[in-house]
C-alpha cells in the first residue's frame, strides 16, 4: 500500500517536469517556428506621392536575407531598414521578400502611385514657353 502514494507522486512529478520542458521549448523556439516577420512603416501601401523620391522604412525580424524587387538590402542591428525609392510616373509595384536561415520566406507587395504636382510642372514650363512667343 505504501507504493501507491510514491507511484502517484513520482508520476505527477514527471508529468509536471515534462509539461514545463514543453512550455519552455515552445517559448524558446516560437520565433524560429514563426519564420520571418516584415513590417513596412512608410509609405503606406496604395498611397500616392507627388515627389519621385520616396523613403521606404520598415523592420524585419528573424531574417537572414532581405530583397527589394530582387536587390539585396540590409538591416541595422535592431532589424530596421531604410531605402530610397525612385518612382516612375504612374503606378509602381515593389516586392519586399525576406528569408530566414531555415528556408521560410515572406513577401510583401508595396504599390505606390507617383503623380507629379501639376502646379510645379506648369510653373517650370512657363518661362520657356514665354521665350518662344
């Protein structure tokens, strides 16, 4: 009869240790299991710009390789990145892709519209038009 309480205590202790190790392992490897995480802070997807030069800012976590439209870009030690984008007139699409060391990848598309400011464009043309008359 004395073996039954010892058996229950030992099985309970083993179960508590197993659950504790499982929770610890999950918390330690959660970031690796999730894969890369990309956040684009600016510009907002679908936004319109009146200037051709736009600053792309964002952050990347759990990333070993990061590309912007096929060109490798780099992050600082905190995982932040900044890149200048030169937009063409009209609709522009950029693809930001991140890969981690385990082969997981994530892709975000950034769609921007560049429409030059009409007032600036017409005022810069008017002196040349006046000289021709």
